[in-house]
C-alpha cells in the first residue's frame, strides 16, 4: 500500500495524477444487495471507481438505495471518489444495478 501523494513536476508544482495505490480490491455488487467491505489495516484513504452508480454508508449499518428524502444527516454517499478513512474499519456498499466497485487503499 502506497501513500496518497500528488506528483510534482520539475518546478515542484502540483502535477495531474495520483500514484498507484499498490493495494486494490474489487467488490462485486448484486443489484440492491448491500455488502460490507473491511478497510485494510493501515489504510488512511480510499479511492473508488465503479462500473455503475453505487452508494457508500460509512455511518454504520447496511447501505440502502434512497427511496425518500433523508434530512437527518444519515444518507449514504453517491459515487464517492476519494475519502479519508479516519477511525472506520468497515463501510457498506450498495447499487441499484449489478456493478463492480474498485477500491484503492492508500497509507
């Protein structure tokens, strides 16, 4: 697992792109079925990519595809790109359609 850093160009300016994580998992989701993902030990950040829309619930419990307004702060996140892990050890993922979510873990 590599550190999440942004490369610098020859003039020490931020350059486009991230380094490869060195630790990538694939989560295969069946349509409408929540799945728990255990965050690798030592991971500080997660980078997500997927073949379709997906939701992540980091607030505990199983993720659910929203079907009504949620105004309590407990809604899942739609298609997160990158998130800091903090003290989390697991997250829950769900998609309304079958898809594959790739999760790259960074130190």
